[in-house]
């Protein structure tokens, strides 16, 4: 299928894929803002995200065309690195880009009924425009090879995210403090990151990440580099909702419009986590990251704390959105645990789980948006008996839920097995125990929801219930079937993750 | 020791500002004050980058005098090359000429200034979005004090939980 | 008009606003040779509009330059910026590669000149438009705050 899509794209366009991936949403976002009504803006967004998806597939094919993974370097404005801004696509970038664009495309298709219900008509065109800007910002983070450019794209996506979250106020006013809180935390995180980049620039005199990696080899014990490392770790940790820095996430997810929640849950923290991995393994390199066991003493305990503490918190929520939001933080813990192992297998497992979690949470929040649309409520009681009145929506929800728990033949199982294997190989058998324990908690919190959905009678049988519209069901089922497909035949995604991890480690050993 | 401290006066000032900004961000209950703290924090970062760019005795990085004429001639020469790579490579050289010492005058490093121009724009955008959110909070809650907002939200959450519990009980009783 | 306290302000502003606007464009077009450029010019232009609204009231200002128009200008600025990038792509260069704009022979500088001026025009429109839009967003809400709240 990749070959087929690639063969449709002319060579001229394929050569400029990295620029077009960002450029098409960039030029269509203002156009969407100028549209007289939301529907046109939505159609423009579908085109933009779909085009980006094709470009991401083309780049994936280009990267995979060479054994061991090619590196596409694109000089913006014809300025060669390291004077100019370079877009640098290797196996890891192409994987993240594919993930973001796929989720973005499906989210845009599914979004319309949800947006129509939750956003006022006058704001819809601007809403779609803000969404496109957020999308291009996330793609930019995943594509750029320049440390400061990464900050700019991170802020482009974050600032539009604050706006998108705040627009949930039409449904619940608590979206506003959530957005303000997210804005404070997010800006502090990005500022920390930029201070760190400043230290690196002071120590090396370059901002290009590949060049930084090379020059940092000679500056291992430089105090400025150490300070920069700390700032970048905390800054990106905030953006990625690393355990003690996750306070902004539950409220932001719970009160934003359902469409935004779905898109953010599946992409935003993932992209920030990608940036963290990129800095830890490519820019600083293995020797640096493991010096003084930073990873083992920071990332690993934080990951485990997230897995246990946030899973517990998820168990005690009565609102399904909040349950899923806390579960998201817990799942970030799995990824951090995988990354903190520091072996190729560990990082690959972490990245594999990153993709799977995006697919799982995407499906869960899509089904949730369907429930919000038809039933206007997201508490556990609202979910009672939905299995009978909306079987298609809820079956997809259930598939994603068991995948989140890690039942065999689902995506979650595959990545947990990969994570467990990597932990065992490294001798961290207790890590496997923690993964098991956390999965058990997942059984409890997802089980409560599933029990309400399938085995309880609806509280108010007179209230009208129906299936979610087709526009939601189709992307939802695509994601749900993707869960099973990855679970049964996980080779493709696991292969992507392996290539990505391998490219990181070749970079680190340079 | 004193010399060590005094030599780094700019960094002390920057770190001081940064910590004041962060402290306001965390300690203030008024949302506007928090945004002011955030602004202070971002400004200290601008100062940090600008002080990085300083070169002893350097002026603003705009070519003047003999340098300007030289750069003009250099630019025209460089476009003799056919390939895009040549042109950008020579542009790279002239952009980095301040380090090569081929210039008559000393200039400070322009790159951090440009970066900070971007960062200032990001800061302005953040501030505008933040203030707009606060205006909406003021309209929705009638206050901009975070503790009061939290209390109101807590009341709502407690009421919701009570409703939920009642509902559950009623449902379990009838089923 | 006798009771008008702001007569001096009004007269001075009437004289200043055109000058400020012209200065804005000067900063923009001279930005190639001196400090300046679209960003500063955009702010100066927006300042002219904001000064007008401060002195003559926000309602007449919103009639002259509607909030929708300000937003459209801001969006158009971004569009212009991206359009130059695509123009360069269409001419076979990299994204935003000015030398490719006119496919000129080596040594030609037209692409560089035109490219940067158009880009900066986009920046000017985006900055001026969004500054005015932000100002409207805040100033337009004043009437909703009651007197006792101050």
C-alpha cells in the first residue's frame, strides 16, 4: 500500500515532501480562517491533513528505501545546515510524522459532527484554522533538525492548543481555568527548554541538532552543557506530562472539546516525548545521558511512579474522560520506563508503545466523543446500558479498552510484551512486575467502564439513545481495527519502532 | 571569589529575574499577576540570549564602512556560481564573517538577536492568549483569583459527585 | 466643541496618524538597507490605528477597520508568507528559496529583493492585523465590566 501511494506522487513533489508536509497546512490554515462557514474550513482541513499524510507516507518510503534507514535532509530556503534551518527526517522522525498525520487525518474526518455540536457556528472556521496550526506545529516538531526551530514549532502547536482547550468553555466553564493552567505550565516548560538550548548554543555555537551532537562529544564535562541538559529534560518533561509535571493534563483533557481531546491525547504528549528522546539519545548521546545514571535515577522512577500512582487515580474517577486522562499519564510512564532501559530493545519498546497508545487513546476518545454527541454526558452513570443502544460505538470502545489493558491479540499486548522482554533482558525483572501490577489497575478502571456499558441497565431508559453518526463510526472503527491488526500482525509497527531505535543508537555511537 | 561573582554580573541579574518570575508564577493567586511573572521569566531569557551574543567592543551587527563595500562586492562575486549550494555556502561565509576576522569592525553576534525576536513574538502570542483566557474567566466566574475559582469548581465537583451517587443508588435500588 | 477637553489631543492625533502610517511603510521598505522590516512596520501601523481608536473612540475605529477585516488581514499575511514559499517551490527551488523565484541567471538579485519584500509584506500584514485584532478583542469588551468592579 505504501508503494502504491508513493507511486502516485510525482517525483518533483516527493523531492520536496518535508517542506510540503508543513507548507500545505501552513498556507491552508489562513485560508480556512478566511472561510465564511465552518464546513468549508473543515473540507480544507481534510485536504491539508490528508496531503500531509501522503507526504509522510512518501517520506517513510524514502527513508525505508535504504537498508538501515536513509536520512532525508531538506535545506529550508536553500540555506545549508548548519547556517540555515534543516529539516531532517530519519527513521524515528518518519515514524512520528506518520503517526501524527494519520491521527490528524482521521481526527479531522471524525471531527465535524462533534465540532458542530460543541463549537458555535461563528467560531468554527477559526477553530479549524487553529487546529490546522496546531497540526502543523506538531508535524514541524517531528520534522525539524534545528533545536531552536523545534522550540518555535512546539510553541506554535502549544499556543493554538491553549485556544482549542479554552473553546470547551461553551460546554463547561472549567475549560477556562484548565486552559490558563495549561498555558502557565506549558510556557514555563517551553521557556526551560529554550534556556537549555541557549546553554548548548553558548557551549557549542550551533543550533543544528546533528551538529550539536558532534560538538557535544568534546564538551562532556562542560558545566553549561550539564545545566542545559537539566533544563531541557525538565522543559520537555513538562510538555510530555512526565509524572510529577503532569498536573495540567487531566483538566485540559477533561474539559476541552471532545475533538480536541482526541487529537491531543493521541499526538501532543507523543510529539513532546519524541523531542525528549531525540535530545536524550541523539543530541546528548548515550554516554552523556547515562553519565551519573540520569536516566535510571530520573526517568525510570518517574515512569514507575506514573504507572502506579496515576493508574490508582484513574480508578477513583467517576468521569470517564478523567479516567482516560489519568490513564494517559500512566501510559506515558510505560514509555518512559522503556526509554530509561537505554538499550535498543528498550527504546524500541517505548516507541512501539507510543504508537500503540496513540491508536488506543485515539479510538477511546473518539468513542467518547460519540457518546458526548448523542448522550451529552461522560460520567460512569451516563455510560450504563450504552452497549445495547449503541453497539457499534461501544464495541469499538471495548476493543480499544482491552487493548489498553493488554489482552492478547491486541496492540497493547504486543507492546507490553516487547517492554517486558526488554526489561528482562536488562535484568529488571521487578520492572515486569510493575508493568503487570499497573495492567491490573488498568483492568480495574477500564473494567468498571465496560461493566457499566454492557452489564448495567440504563438509569433513565426514557432518555433517547442512538448510535454515533457514520462520520464518527468510520474513523473509530479504522482505529479499532488497527488495534487488532497491530495485535495480530504487529510486524509493521514493531519494525518501524525497531528502525527508529536503531537509527538513534547509530547516531549515539557515532 | 568576588571577582568571580562580579565577572558574571549579567548572569546573576538574569537568574535573579528568572527566579522572581518563577516565584510570582507559583505564588501569586491572581491570574494577571501570574502572567506578569511569566512575562518576567520570558524577558529574563531574552536578556540571557542577548548577553550571550555580546562581543567585546562589538557594535550592532550591521555592516558599515569598509565592511559594507566589501560585503557588497563579495555578494556579487558569489553569485557567479551556478549551483544553489555555492550561493548558500558563500552566504553562509558572509553570515559567519564576524568570526573569521576578515572584517574591519567588530560586531556582536546577530544570531541570538534574531532568535529572541522570534521568542518575543512567541511571548506576545502567549500573553495575548493568556489575557484573553483570563478575560473569559472573569466573565464566567466573576473573579480572577485562583483560590476562589478552585473553591467554586470544588463545589460544582462535590455537587456532581453527590448527584452521581444518588443516581447510582436509585438505579441499583430499582434494578 | 468648547467643552471638549481633548481638542489638543484630537488635533495633534489628526496630524500624527498619517505621519505614523507613512513612517510604518518607510520602516518596511527601507528595512532592506537599515534596521527595520515588516515586524516593526506592522507594529507601527497598528499603533496608528490604536491611537486613532484611543482618541476618537473604539466604535468609529471599528466602523473604519472592522474586526473581521483585521483578522482577514492577519490571515492574509500568513498566506502571503506561505505563498512565497510555494512560488519558490513551483519554480523548482527549495521552499522559500528566493534565488529561484524568477529563475534568473546567476548574479541576478531580483529574486532576493522581491522575495524578502513580499515576505516582509506578509509579516507586516500579519503583525498589524493581529495587533489590531488583539486590541479589539480586549478593548471591545470594556462595556461589559460594570463601574463598581473597578
